């Protein structure tokens, strides 16, 4: 009898010429999309040029998104962005986006229908795992890997074991995908899924939208995971059908497929979470975080985790008619140009500006401590981003707390870490 | 290969922002990466580390971003081998791809400043300061082939010889 396969094993298998695979096997897999950004692609391009292959494997299957330091923050980053642009021009790369049409890569690619269910995606960015939300196998790799993929359209991969994570029950008000993933990382730790695929399922996800799934898959890497995948369903179909310009496939795990672990949670008992410095696993309930009276200097709402229109709507709903605390900053960064435009049309930008926020063009910016929103020594930020490592947003003595956009907005108003109920 | 040098010891969860902070990622040049390597974990690491020295760490070394700048920065400092209890996934593959040796071993008994002699072929780690020997876990065959081919690009060049798109 043939082995029962997980969705991850099936997608990988179908991108090889093999008849069977199992966890631990090292395979050469065909790549549907190979992604790089303005930090990682310049190294990949340099390495690609040493391999001795003139043409990229497929100009339609490469995505180059300058997003980390654009609009260029300084001369050096301008040079890196230029390397991308010139490579894109030379090879006529279809999915190259200048900053006026782009945004944070992991918000952009799903939005534009560039990554689709059933795809095998590699990206020289650790949050490439975001696309698992669509039912794709997507994983972060390095620049040299990317160079190899550019040349041959394939890459070596170790077939991962899978951990099945089931969330059942209707989430409480203000609880989003971000809270479920912070809660999970709090339970299993930042190394809890190292080298493995996280596979999410359960009734809870009928109550949440695609933005929540994207936030969850996005942070799979924060538990060390190779990927974080959802089985595609009607919500997936609703999201991709108007965006896709090519065929896509819905894969499902077989009944009886093997898992390294199966974890089950009642989402109905989970509260909004705040992850304390300096690891995403330090998550606690908002009530506990709020009781500690933690003053903040800056709030960031944006990034590939929570910079989508749904996130901005939630934040605006809380900030409407209110002002942020004196002597604090609120930086709102719509993750893509389309999101920016939608937010403008819906009046959200005005709400943010009226509250005293600054609204930036789409960029990674402060999320990785790149530019525009850097913390001074001893400063504290609450952020809807995904990492709170020491020094991540600025000075090595600064601190980052991670939370969902509602908690961020409420905290901005009170100038301390607070839940949405405290300001409404 | 056999390497001999002294130990720079770090704890658990040394992330890629600690290995090379993002504020320096606007320049992928070796000099820049070398100068700021480990800066946020050990301020003057790059001025004290020497050719052949080792980075020895606890669990989950290299977690966080996919930036290949991290293993490249370590290599630029003259460190050829990193020994840790465990490694984050992307850091692990990046290291093999660029030819930085990665050894998985119980590092509890290794301390800052110890003198080590490490054989990357058989994974033997001799602690000359403490007269102890420990053994690293073996690596998959494909991965040792990769390092022996000079990393993924060396491997790719061989493949390119027998392959062309046009
Ligand atoms: S928004 Fe942050 S986490 Fe996402 S790609 Fe940019 S730097 Fe990385």
C-alpha cells in the first residue's frame, strides 16, 4: 500500500521526477517562483553570474521586489536596488516591481496572484513561508540558493516532517491570526518546529479571513519551521480566483498521513497576545501585559505580517476620533501600493493622520531596523511586525513588543501597552 | 580539514540580527560584514577574533532572517567552523552552500577561550585546554558532497558545464 502523504509531501513530490518521497529525503525540486529582494538578490545575482549560465531558467518565474530599503535610504542601498533593476532589465524579468507599484514582497506576491495554491516557492527571505496560507509549499532560502534556482529552476530540499496544528472554536473579539500564532510559538518555542512543516487546520479558520492565515503562515519561521501551510478551501478559492493568471492546484493531506506531532487548541479560550522582548516565544495575554504598565515610545503598524487592509481597518476603527499619547510616535505602513490606495479611499489615512500618526509609503523600513522609525537607546516600541530580537528596530538597548494591530492602536492612544477594550 | 584555534562562546538563540545587524545590510562587501560581525552580541568580537578561531554556541544558532550575510560575515572573520547544540534551518543550509563548516554537538563543556582542534571530516572535537574529546553528529552525504564541491556554486558550475539553456 502506498504511503499516505501530507499536503507538503505531495506538493514536493509533484515537483520532482520521483515516485515516492519521505521526510528526511534530500530531493531536487522544481521551483514555480524564485523570489529575491534588494538585500538578498544582489548577492544572488553576483553568484549567478559566476555559474556560467547566460539566461535565467524562466523570466516569468522569478520575482524581484525591492522593499527593504526603498525608496532608497542611502547611496549604498540605492546601489543594491540598482543591481536588481539592471538584472531585471537585462533578463526581462516579468515580476519586477519599482517602489511605486510594489510593497513588501510577501504582501505583494499573493495580492498580485504571482504565488498560487500548489506552487513550490523558494525565496531569499525567511518570511517566504507566508505563501503557505494559500496552500503552497513556500520556504526561505539563502542568496546562493537563489542564484542556483535562477540558473536551473530547481533547488535541493530536505523533505520535512510535519506538525499538525488544529485550532477549533470561534475566536474571541480582537483575537486574530497574529494572536493564534504568537500563542502557538509561546507554547512550542522558537525552535519548536525547527526543520519541520507546520500544517494548520481546524474549524477556527472558517471564522477568520485570508489576512489571518497569511499572518499565521508568515510567522511559522518564528517557531523555526521550514513552512507553514493551510489546506486550501473556499476562502482560498475566493482569494485567488480573481487574481490568478495561470492554473493552480489544491492539494490535501491524505487521511492517515504521518505527523511528528499533532497539537490541538481551543481558539475560544485564547486572548490577544503580546510577545515580550527579545523572542517571539515570550507571549503573554494582553491582560497580563497591560497590568505591567509598560510605557511605549513608538508604535509600528505594518509589515508582511500585519500591514494588510484588514489590519489597517482594525487599527483605524480604534484610532478614529482619538489622538495618540503625547511624546509618542505612531508609524503606519500599508504593505503595498494597492493597500495604500484602498486605505486612502476608505478614509483610513485621514483617521491615522488625525490621530497624530505618520503614514509611510510601502516599505519594510523599521521592521528590520532598516530606516525610518529607528529606536534610540532605551526606547520601547509595540509593533505589528514579527520579530522582537535584541536591537531589531534600532539601538541594542531598545525593546520591541509584538502584538496584533488592535492592541498596537490601543497602546498608541494610551502610550502604554493596552488592549482595545481599554480605549473604547 | 583540521582547524585549530580558540573559542568564542555564545548562548542560545543567537539570531541573525545579532550576527550581522540589518543596519549594515546596505553593503554586502566582505570588509563591512567582517567589521560588524556579532556586534550586537559581543561589541569588539571582530577585533579579537583571529584566523581559525571557533564560534561555539548553544541552541538555535542563526535563527531569524535568511540573510546569507550572516554566515558570510562569520567566514570573513576567519572563522571556518561553527559548533552549536542546534542550528536554525536557513542558517544551516546557507552555511553549507557557502562552505562554512557547521558542527552539531553538545557544547556544554566548551568554554570561552578554550583551545580546540577540530576535524571536520570525522566530526572530532578535541578540547586541548580540558583534555576532552567530543564527537559531532554526522552530516548527510549530499551535504558533505556540497561542501567538498566548494559549496553550491562550485556544484552549480559543474552542472553548468553539462547544461545550457540555449
Ligand atoms: S516587513 Fe519585515 S519581516 Fe517582512 S519582509 Fe520586510 S523586513 Fe522582513
